[in-house]
């Protein structure tokens, strides 16, 4: 649901997880584009966007703001600023109109999410380097 509140650390962690989850179908499409993979990418984009909007609404609630402020995420350039503000702005102390304060989050979860995202980028970079070498060898052999 879109009720409740979410703290800064949990918001940042969840955004890293969503980014990593979206990165996987993107790489699948880039490595071997097929209709099925494009369809999977489209479905992932819709589902992860809905989850991302839920995160933003809960974070707005923690700052004692209406969830409608999260609609600013749909504006180009402004969305980056809003994401940074939501990740950095402290929530209200104690209860507010949207409920009790969220429970404390763990830095371990944030670290794990950041590590997974970094690992995906490194693996993609390594895969691209291997692909470039294979293309060069192919050209040397067949030219």
C-alpha cells in the first residue's frame, strides 16, 4: 500500500535494489535482443516504476509531505534533484499525519545492495571487454 513512512537509509537501499533489478533485463536485451526480452524489459520497467513510486510516496510521508510530491519524479532533471532530496532529507521526529516513525534500518543491507549493483556493472564491463577482443580476433582471422 501507499500508507506509512520510510526512512532515508531504507529508501536508498530499496532504490539500489530496484536499479539492480532493472539492470538485469536491460543487459539481457543488449546482449541478445529478441521480442521476448523486450517484452520482459517493458514489464520490468512498469513494475519497477510502480515500486519506485511507492518508495517515493512513503519517503514523502516520512518528511510529513503529501505523496503527491512524488509526482515531481516524472519531470526530467527535476527527478534527480527530488531523488537526492528524498534520500538526504531527515524525516519528522515522532509521529506525524502519516503514522509512527519507521524502524531503524541496517547499513549492512545498504552495503549489500550497493555491492550487488557494483558487481553487475563490473560484470557488464568485463563482458564488453571480452566481446571487443572476440570481434578483433574475428576481424584478424577473416580479413
